[in-house]
């Protein structure tokens, strides 16, 4: 609802009726907390986007594929921690 209202104010149409460029623009704005500091009207969107990003990461890393990605092998004793797996550039 916030996204539709904000797009209606900025672009005179709800989010799904906006052009792909307008959709990307508003999502880019709410993806970073610094934008809410510069424009307080974005604060609710920024908070929601942050919450959604955290829930997505939690969902992935607690799923079977996420656990495999982490190389988690259960509650075992490690003599040393090899570090996190590398992040692909793609």
C-alpha cells in the first residue's frame, strides 16, 4: 500500500502501472537507509525493504539449499574455522 501511494504521489499511478524505469527508481530509493535520511517520506519504504531483505536471507539460509551453500554439517566440533564460502561475482 505504501508503495502504491508513493508511486501515485510521484508518478500519478500505482506501482504496477509504472514504467520499469519508474519501478526501478523507487526500489533503488528504498533499498538504502541513507535515502531515508535525505528524504523522510521514504522511511516506511526503507524499513519495509530492510525487513523484507532480512526475511529473504533468513528464509534462504535456513532452507535446505541455503544450508548446503553454507556447508553446514551439523553440530560438530571444529578445530579451526575455514571461513565463509566465496561469493560469486555473477
